């Protein structure tokens, strides 16, 4: 019985991640908005890469990124590159830290999110004819940083890391 519950708990993160990516695509395509204000998918990738390295595999992140790009109409592979980069940065920054506390984790998230956002802007500038709104990127970055502690706390309560 506990084995089944552990599997459900393990795969629930995958299901939630896929549903959030699909929901972001529907939100963007339905409301013709430039994007959701909170980057929940980036927070999930960072969190599970930082605390549970084996949760989201590179293959899983690559496939979900391709699906997200095809639903959203983004340059094909951009989100996959961003997810994989964020996962690698989170794992690297966790390995470099000798003492893990919230402050170090938050700084690691800010650095990883910033690098990922810069890479996505570079890809969008080179491969997308649509002009990019830098103010929305800044708002997205700041709001994601503000909501990271809330989402992290909820994930810690559910997944006990």
C-alpha cells in the first residue's frame, strides 16, 4: 500500500508540471497575453532539481519543453533548453554550496532564473519575428522571485524535503 502511495506522490510532480505547462499555453493563447506573471514551471524545475535531482529527468524536461513550445508557438526547443539549463544550474549551485539554507537557495534560484531568462530572450530575439517586451520580463522575474518562498513552502509541506 505504501509503495503505491509513494509512486503516486513521485509522479504527482510530473503531472502537476505538465498541467501547469498546458495551462500556461492555454492562458497565453486564449488571452493573447505575453505570458503568465509567475513562472511556476521554472520554480518547479528549480525546486525538484535542487532538492530531488532524480525527479525530473533531462528527457522528461526536453519532451515537456517541446510540447510547450508547440502549444505556445515559440521557437521549437527554446523551452527545452531553458528547462535543461535551469535544472543543470540548480544541481550545480546546490553542489557548490556547503551549507544549504533558504538564503543560499534563494540566491541560487535568482541566479538560475536570471540566466534562464537571458537565454530565452537571446533565443527569442534571434528566432522570433515578434518584438519582445523587456518590461514584462522584468515584472515576471520580480514576481517569480517574490512568490518563490510561498511555492517552495507549499512544495516542502507536500514533499517533505
